[in-house]
């Protein structure tokens, strides 16, 4: 029954497809192809296995052990980054990581602080120190390898032994060897990161005592020089300064002489040395004395004189009195005598406060030591410009200082325009080509849209004509079905009459007469039955609908 329905459905689809016009058939075939291709792409994408990294930056020994373990488990894998990364199916990623951890993989040689777990009670101090140093080197190696772009690293520490009998101690040093992927280089910031990571992990280590080198033999950072990288940091800063100054001056001259009419070249000599200057000045202070001491001496007698405070002799001549006074910034001494031989001395010492100013000035690196500026103008436009004014303008723009040896040169020469003309022609040709390509694309899109529109119109007209023809055919078919219905009714009635006649003949047991009667009168009936069978083959739906109507009428 199901097979019959499928065959009927296929016949209907085939007859319907045959009734389509050429344009309709093309549209149907294209739609079926698009659907089939879409289903194929979808299932291809779904069936494709997605891989994710299981481990990265693996040593060759670890990668070999992991791939052997995956092969034993029957898990498919892929290798990337020259074998340093193992890729596994994404849906098994986390379970495989647990399985590898249970198997002790990756078993890296840099075990870090795990080495300290292997020490026993009888381990000597020397072995403890060496093991601790190895553990520290391993931990630093693993930390550096986690930096983006670093595929392998090796850290060596030189930690001096502390001597309790000596105050002088050497500072620890470190050397780091890093390896990067193909075509990758570490930036200055990454090199500085490695330096400070190592210096901060070792007690008493100065960042200037760390050496960083690449696997190709390039020194990335040397002691006392900091990071150098592939290009010196000083050269980079100098080039950036020159570019900044020349760009600002170029923009200024463009407003004066026009675009592509001036060329500016700036050469700078920057001082990257760090200097420190200390100065101390003294000024007079009006503040009270810091300390003061006063001494008074007095003597009375009849002698001819007395010794002075400074070892002299104070005497009397012809009844005259000699009085001597000595004064300086810190002490005052006075003495006097009279004719009766009396002596008096006063001494005062004062320590006055003096203002002292100590100034420490540290100059930051990067100051301009010398600057050279060259300005070249196109001779075609320089005639209308004042070169002296341009010189003054450029000098003010770059902050020229002749006292430190800065120089500036402004010249006017004819520019070579051949390259510019060639470039302009190439640009014009490219623009014309792009315009033609764009027009061709628009034409193709318009033609495709017009074809689709024509196809839609043709399909609509064909559908409309088919509907009209279908209505006419359906009217004729209905009339034919009415005639067939009437004929089937008459045939049914005749069959009933024939059945009644057969029953009567069988009751009379006259089989010969029955056979003769049926054979003689069954010619037209057989012809009608053949017509009915042909009608059923041609229009099974209509006949089935008619029979269902009869059965419904009979049931009622």
C-alpha cells in the first residue's frame, strides 16, 4: 500500500515537472542543487573534527612521550609549531589533560621546587645550596617560557657564598638564554620584563647584573646597558624625536609653499647620560648667635704697667693711659690701664649662624646635545618665498640654539618630478581600472537582476496560462466524469440485474444456459469494464473521489 502511494506520488511529481516551462524547470533544478550543496556543506562541517592545543611549548622529549601515549589510547592528534604543540579533538581535551597528568606528562626537566622534596636528612649544606639554586633556576625558566613568543628558555644564576668572617660580599648575577618562534622577536618591554623577573626572584640581585641573550647569539640586554633589542633603544628614541620634529616643521612649511614643495631633514644628537650636580651656597644670617662666651679680667695696683692680653706691655708714659682693643667676627678683646697701676680686660666669643643651601640637580637622559636641520624647497615655488623668513621660521619651530652648536640650512633646488608624474599616472590608471571594474560589476548585477525579473514574469505568465488551461481542462473533465458517472451507474444497475439473473439460473441448475447467456450478452459489458479500468489508470484521484462519494452515500 505504501509502495503504491509512493509510486502515485512520484508519477504526480513527474507529470507536474513535465508540465513546467523551460524557465520553471531551470529554477527548480537550481533550487534542488543549492539545497543539496547546502546540506552537503552542513554535514561536512558537522563531521569535521575540531582540534585544540593539549600542550604548548613542549620539549622534544615531552612531545614524543605525549604522542606515544595518545597513540596507545587510540586518540587522533595533530602537531603544530614545529612539533612543540600537540593538538587533540576538542571534545576530549580536558579528559586527555587529566590522563596525561596521571601519566606524569609532560615530564619537563625543569622540575623547580620539586627538587627540594628529594632532599634527605643527611644532605650537606653545599648540596642544599646547589639544589636550591637549581630549583630557583627551574622556576624562573618555567616563568619565562610562559611569556608570549618565548618557546624555550634557560636561566643560570651565580649566587656567591656568604662569608661570616668578611663584610665584603659580591652581588649575585644571572644570565638568561631565550628562544623565540620563527619570525618572532622579543620587544624591549618583554626583555625588561625578563630582567626584572629574574632580579626580583633572587635576593640582593640588581637588574643591571642580568644578561639576556637570544638563541641566535644576539645580546638583548647586557650588564649596565639595559635592554638593546634588535635595534638600540637609544636609536629608536633618537629616530622618534627626529621624526616628531621634522613632521611638525614639514606641516608648517606645507602651509607656506604648498604640498610636496618642501623636504625637511632633522638630525639630532641626544645625550642619554645621567648626570647629577650638587652645589652649596652660604649667606649671611640675622639669626641670634649659636653660642657666646665672655671673659672679664680686672687688676689694681701701684705698678708701672701690666701685661696685655696679647702678650704686650701696657705702660704709662708721662701720665698718659694706653688702651688697646682687638675685634674680629667671632671674638672681641679690650684692655685698659690707668696711672695707678690698675688693669682691666674683657673678652667675648660669638659663633654666628650661617645660612647654607645645598642643591642637588639630576639631569634626565634624552636632552638635545646638538641639532641639525636641513630644509630643501622646490625652486619653482621658492622664487615667491623669502628664504630668510623661512630660515627664521624653521629656527623658531625646532627651538634652534646656536650656543650648543645647532645648525640650519635652507636651500632652493629644482625637484625631480618624474617619479611623482609616474606615480600620478599609475594612480590615475588604477582609478580608471577600478572604475571600469565597478561599472562591469554593476552591469553584471543589473543583468542578473533583469534575468531574474524576466524569469519571474515568464513564470507568472506561464502559471497564469496554465491556470486558464487547467480551468478549461477541468471543466471538460468534469463533464466527462459526469458522463462516466452516469455510465457507471447504468453498468452497476446492469451488473445487479446480471447477478440476479445468475442467481436464478444457478437455482435452476441450468449451467449451460447460464454460460451461453453470459457469453452471449457480455461483450458490451466487458468493453465498459475496460473503459473503466483505463479511466482508473489515467485519473485515479478522480475515480477514488467518486467511489468515496458513493460509499458515503451508501453508508448514509
